[in-house]
C-alpha cells in the first residue's frame, strides 16, 4: 500500500492498484463494526471509500505506516456516515426548559 500511494503521489493520480487497495481496506475494516441495518453499513462504507479516495493526497510519505493512516481515514468516514444517517446525538432524551412565569418569584420551576 505504501509503495502504491508513493507512486500515486509521484504521478499525482491514484493508481488502479492503490484504488483497489483502499477500497479493500475500507471493506475489511468495517467488518469489525456491527450495525443493526445492512443499509447503514453500506452507507457508512460508501462514506469511508469516498473519504479515502478524496484525501489520499494528504498522506505524508515520510510516515511509513500507510495502513494505519488510511485505516484512520476509513474509521472517520464510517463515523461521518453514521452521523449523517443519524444526526440526533441525544435521541429520545428530554430537555429541561426553565419556565418563565411572573407568578413564580423563585424561578425554581422547570418544565420537562
């Protein structure tokens, strides 16, 4: 992977072999994660692949561990996909709003 990415950076174009490697990395890394719905898994996988193909140029060849670098990009892509699919971070929670009531001088009442 390192050699292919290095070659791609020299050509300023992702080689077909490097492209296949990045996609394979994304497909294999997602196996360690569990999803309730297969559609969510596929959506998160596509986000990760998109990020890998989009940000491969940011790799620094002075850092020899390309696998770790691109695995981290894939993980962040999965998270980005998940947050896009399920935007509510605190789903099914209640917010506590203070009641602004002129009759209540204490201001200690809260509305759930």
